[in-house]
C-alpha cells in the first residue's frame, strides 16, 4: 500500500508539473470570478503543451458559471468571436496542414494492397492522433473500406511506446465479451487489439458508476449487497500504470451522438492517447449531432454540446441557442476541416446503384385512419416546437406518428399500438423527429403485449387474403413480381422498421412464391445472426433476407444481395443510406437496385419525407466542402463580410 501511495504521489507531482507548463488551461474556467478578455488573437492548444493523453476523469466539461454569449468561443479567460477563432491562423495551422499530409507507404507486413485513399487516410489519422487534437474523424462514404484504413493507421503507430505491432506475426486479438475480465488479466495477457461492442462497454461503465449508490442503499438496508464491478478497460488501473489505450477506434461513431447517452459516457471514460472516429454518415440526423464525436477529440474549446451550440448556432433577437438554431455553416466547415476528411463513393470503381420510389396509394379506409393519426401527431409536434418540454403528455401525443405508420402498413399491427412502449424512458431532447426515430426503433423490438409465439401462430393461421389486406403489402408483392421477372437470379434484402410487419411479409412471400425468407432481427443472438448471414451468402436457394433497421442497418456485409426493398420511408435519411450500403459496397459485382415503398396519398409518408428533406439539405451543405477525392484542391469556406 505504501509503495502504491508513493507511486500515486509521484504521478500527482508529475501531473502538477505538466499543468504548470500549460499556458492556458480549461481549469481556469472553474474560478467563481473570471474576468473575460476579449481578443482577436487566437490562443490554440499547441503541441508543446505536453497533453500526452486524453484524461476524461480530470477534464472539466462543465460550462461553469460563465454567461456564454452566442457566437463566441471561450478558451481559459479569453473570449473570441467564432469568426476570429476559426480565422486565417486556424486555416493555415490546421486545415492546410492536414490537407498537405502525404500518403503513407503500404506496410511491409500487409498481404493485401490497400487502396490509395486508404493509405492517405491512415496517414492523416496517424498525424491527427499525434497532433493537439489527439485524434481525427474519417467520414469516407460507406463501402470504401474504413476498417482496413483504421488497421493501417494502427500499424503506423507501432513504434510509439506501449506499442503493439502487426509485424512478424498476427496480432494477439481479444473479442471482449466477458464482464468478469479484469484490467490486470488484460494487462498480463498483453493483447495487441481488444474489440468490444458499445453495449458491452456501456454496461461495464454503468456498473462502475452505480456501485457507490447501490452500496449506500445496502448500508441503509434498502437493497442487496452489490457485486464489486470489474474495471476491465474502464478501471483506474490503466491510469495508475500510465498505460493509455494507444488508439481507440470508434466504428459507426454516429452511435455516440447523444451527450447524456450511456454509449458516449462510456467511451469518453476510456483512458486513451488517440481517438479514431469512423462513420459514413457523420451528420447522422441533426446537424449538431456531430458535436459529440468532436467532443471525443482534444485541442479545441468545443468539448460539450452546449459550447458547440453556443458558438455555432445562428440566432436572432427572437430565438435562443437551442435545438432549433440554424447552423453557422462556414464556421462548422472550418472547424471540421481541421480534423476531418471524407472521400466520396466515386473513389471506388464498382457497379452503380439505382434508387427508385415504388409508389402506390392507400385505400380510402386506410387513408381516413392514417390521416386522423397524422393530424394528431402534427398538432403535438407544433406544440412541442413552440413550447418545448419533455412531458409524458407530449410524448404520448407524438407517438401518433408511429400509429400512423403502422396504420399505413397493415391493420394487424395496431392492435397493441405503441401502448406498451416505455416512452417515459425516451428523452424528447427538444427534437420531436429524433424522438420518433428512437420510438420506432423501440417498436421494432416487438414490445407489444401479444406474446411473440402467439403472434406468429396467429399469422400462420390467418388466411392469405387477410394477410394481403393492405395496400402496402399488395404493392410490395407487385414489386417482387417485377423483380422475379426482370432479375430472376438476384437476391433481395427487405428492410423495415417494424419487426411484425416483416413477419407479415415473410408469410405472404412464402404463400405467394413458395420461398422461405431468412430473418435477421433483434430476437436472434450473435451466433444465430451469423448463421443467417452465412446462409444468405452461400446458399443459392435463399432468395430473400428480411432485416429490421435497428438490427442490420449498419455493420453488415451483404454483397450477395443486389436488390434492396425498403418497406416504408424512415425518419432518418442517413439510416436509409446505411441500409443500402449493406449491399452496395466493395465486392458487389452487380448494379444495386433500390426500391423504397412510398404511398403518394399518405400524409405520414409526406411528413417523414419533408422532415428528411429539410435535414438533408442542411447536412449536405455542411459536408459539401469536406467530401472530396484525394488530390482535389482544398476549398476554404469563406466568411461573408
């Protein structure tokens, strides 16, 4: 114990010495009385500040007691107009430097030849991880091979201390799925690469953060004795030994977009030296969702969403900085271009993709019901936008959008409606559309009161004419008949937000065409999902694969399928694109045909498309100067005077 205390004292002394060399520390914001100095000369986080590791436990992410002025950036006791902070010095020091990073050579140990954009991207990530940002964002289009790019970036880091190496032998890899694995076990085993899911890491983080509270309840006799949580990747062990994770790679980093979400809190607590963020849809829904991935980096003053919004949301005298502020597009572009790069899908020479809306009309009876539910939703949405609030009443009213979608799919689906979904646990976050994205995802998990076995038996016992008693189902069958005649040898992947709608479609396909559909959804465990994927890839007799958007929309390779049918319009356009990319990616040998079912007279379909269009316009404008092919000139966004 004495030796440990001596070591901790040495660590503390070293930390204090480092902090003494920092010219401007975020900790200066903690003062109760801060005299802000307005200035035009930016103070950046220089490399010589010796901020070796990202230490989230000691970082101060609170907005303190400062009255943050919209359109201003705060560093220590200095405040800047955002245009001054992201001015010409920012362009030269960060944007131009990143643009001019040369490509890396292929590592000698690689048996395969990375694409040129992968080598160039790896070099940029390696540079960014060693810069004051301590990481970077790769926003390459889906299907361009970001995994190999990240592996190349890892290999470039092999000469750093506490290094793993991919040279001479295969790296020692652990897929971490045992919650009892301790930090000491991980250290003694000397794994080179550890892979775990966001869910696994967040569960470990929750056990750690809740332990003290649960122990206090036990001491008061108000609960059982809680088991002591295992630190694993998140314990103090790594910091005490000064062994940070060399590179933390966050695939599909849009997953951590919620600041208060458990995924974000968990990954941010990992003691690390550099962070590599990968996503084909960085702006996954709302333009300010990128704030959290940016907060994973160091070397900038936008370390909370409120600071990001305060500086980068345009306001008028009639508005305040909130979820509905318009983005300062030029400032966001300048900020992101310092540590973000993204290449378009045109880099990869592969067959194209043809996207079509397969249109149909609801019946008069369906239209009446869908319209009624949509009107109730629109009224609730208008109220939320005007008054705000996170009340259960607002949430209950907004759920009529989901009811309208279910009514527009099949009348069987609304028997349980969404009454059994625990909407009190879903935060409104000021954005009704994002709330509905999460609500529909929860509905897709089959949370209705009807037991699933009973539900499936009900469908099996139902006459085919009743199963087809839906304009959407009949339209889907017409599209499938066209596909079978036009592309008889090609496989079809069918996506829907709603699991039980896929249950209906599966039985209609079987009784109409005689084909058995493979199903990939949240009711399957990891092994079962892998078996389904293998069967679709390797067995020519399996023509159809049915996938819920929440289970297979990302991280799944289905190049064997060349036709995508989306059963309904989704609230999040980027989730749609992610789903299409399961088939349209490297290794695809055919042109991918995409059919999205759209009821032309459905008010809920129109409402969703309108929501998509508004957000897509903003997001595509922001990404316009960021997405470019290697070799293309850097376009510096210009402030208008």
